[in-house]
C-alpha cells in the first residue's frame, strides 16, 4: 500500500520511508476509479458512461498536444488529414483507459525497506527524511506506463505505416497493448514521454514549494509536529516529489546513454517538441455540446 493510499484510507503514514511511493502519469485528468476501495470511486461499477467520457475528453486530449515524431505541429484535418485521423483514434483509445489505475500509476519501492517499528506510537521511528537510492529497478509497473506512452507517442509510420488500421481494429478493446516489438524511434519517444510527464508534475509541485525548502520544512516538522495530519500530508507530498524527480532523471539518463547519437539533428521520428503545439489544434477532437459542467451532475 503506497503512502498516498495509506494516508487516504487511515490519515497517517509512518514517515520513515518504509512504504512505497505512488508515481503518476495522469497530469491532465482525474481518474474516476482509484486503487483504494470501491467506496472512493467516482465511477459506478458498470463503467464509464458517455457523460464521464465527455467530462474527461479535453483533459485526455492534452496528452496528444506535442506531436512528437513529426517535423511540425499538425494543425488538424484540413491540413494534416492522416495525422489528425490517427490523433482521433489515439484519443478514443486513451479515453477507454482513462480510468484504468495501472495504466497511469506505478509504485516506487520503499526508500527504507529495513526500517523497524518504534517503541511507541508517540515516538518517531526516525527524525531523518527518507532518501532515494538512484535505481530505476525500484519502479514497479513501469511497463504499463510505457504502454500508455507508446499509445500517446504513436505516429502514422509505426506498424509499417498501418498504425491507423491497428488502432481501428482494436477500438473498444481495453486489453489492447502495442507491445515491445516496436521501432527504435517509438521506444525512444515512449521513454521520453514518461520522463516529460514525470518532470512536468515535479515542476508543477515545485511551483508550490521548492524541493530544498520542502526538505528543510519536513526536517523541522519531524521534530515539532510528529504524528499530525499536516506532518503526514507533507510526508506524502515530499515522497512524491522525490519519486517524480528520481524517475524523470533516471529515464532521461537511460535515453541519453542509449540514444546519444540522436542528440544532434535527429531524424523527425526522434524529435521531441520542447513546447506543446497550440491547443486550438485539438478542437476537432470534441464539440462544445459534449462538455459536462459539473463532475457530480452525471445522472
């Protein structure tokens, strides 16, 4: 059970790094089905209705805003019909898995797996803030996240130019996997996709509190606020900041080593865009009448 899960269920964490850390790719949408228990889910057991899909459409579309692997941004069906059709198909597949927990979340193994209980519940196990050892094997479930990013990063040339047909043939199949028998360029883009979203989430969290400042704050809280709800929440948040920074950096290091030759003037299929393409390029994916004004008004 991750620290975030433990905190959500019971309102506490151990604060010693003995629990795994949840790592999420879901930067632009909120999962309606959580890995806690059914009572916490926003979605009925019968699955997503069309209104749920409409509510999530615009957020999910933002994962497709970078047009990686193409020499330029694809502005829509009128100028890039084949690219736009593939983007439409990818959007539908992403909506099918938008609430599948394992397709967006992974666990990082405990930072301190050898920690032992304290002598009493009112005594801290340790006053030391847990630290990560730099090792990508600590991450569990990375293959499922890579599958999500393979889908996000797919271009028309993949599957020997049959990427559209492969997605059409598997429409509605939630068990569909692109698999690891892919081009070198797609594997490069999928790893960079994961690094991007981990890094983006980490930067966003740092806008609310810089990493070093948060570390110093937690050291002080360990001494002065042990066991409080605020103390527990800060441990969860800081653990996720550590995990995101570590995972993003490790993935980028792996890519840099394997694809060092692609750093200077790479072929288009190896190009990752630094900036998102204009959001107007996504408008063809949805209509205004598909918007749902309130998440809880879904009957």
